C-alpha cells in the first residue's frame, strides 16, 4: 500500500477535507486518502462565490467514476474563491490534492475540532 501524503502544516477534518489557514482565508481541499478512495474524479460541482457555509455542512459535490461524494466545510464563513480550473481539469483533485486540486477558499474560521496530520493518520488507519 502506498503511504498517504499528509502535509504536517495542514489540518484535517474527520470527513477527509484539509484546511490551510492563511490569515482570514482558509483554503480547502480533500485529503490524499480521500482522493485515492474516490478514484478518478470526473466532475466537481463547485459552490457559488459568496455562499455562507457552516463547518461540518456539505458545501460541494465531487463525482468520480465510482461514486458521488459530498465535501464538507472544515470552516465557518463565506466562500470567496472557487477553483474554476477544476471544471476543465477535475483530475487535478486526484493528481495534486494539496496543490492545483484545491477546491475553495473560505473567509472565516477553521472548525475547532480539526485534526493534526498524525491524528488524521491514526483515524484512517
């Protein structure tokens, strides 16, 4: 089994999203573990910029060749940016989940129950 890439500087939700806080902005994507479980992502249904989200609630949907999966907000706030490039390149979520495959940027506060990389690694076994 290939080791899961979990950058230590990120925080992780139990629902497999990652969060990178940069000042008032929180960049969000799905973990390497989640993209591997979903397999080939073929469509990203991005939310509207300006939409308010609550931590722990569904904010967008990913479609893969085998399933449709909700992505939950790991922060409470307002979506200020979405990765529109994913409309043409949904495969980036698989190829670079922590880089070009980011999903949204939320202006707000990360959820207080986010996990460290080590805590998340222990959860996914």
